[in-house]
C-alpha cells in the first residue's frame, strides 16, 4: 500500500472498520447501518474515514443480535 499521512508525512498506518447508526429508526433500535473504513497514521494518530457499503443481510443480522 502506498500511504502518506497528510499531516506528518509518515508512511505507516493501521486500517480498521467502524460501524455507526444513521437516522431515527436505526438510532431507536440501535441498528448500525453505516460502515466506514478507517486509516490511522501510526505516528500522529491522524485518522481518515471512508464510507463503505453495507448489505441488507448484515443490517437484519445486526437488528436481531442487539
């Protein structure tokens, strides 16, 4: 991967995922229907978020497991 931090110009990073709720219905029932990929600089911890697609089946599974 070719990564460079926009703040400190470090070239090492961690990649992870984060889920969040969006909208009234999903907040009331705690359905985490928004998914993001995060890229965090290992030196200064600057983090960027990139929106990812979620599938309908994962949203249904999340509804029944909360």
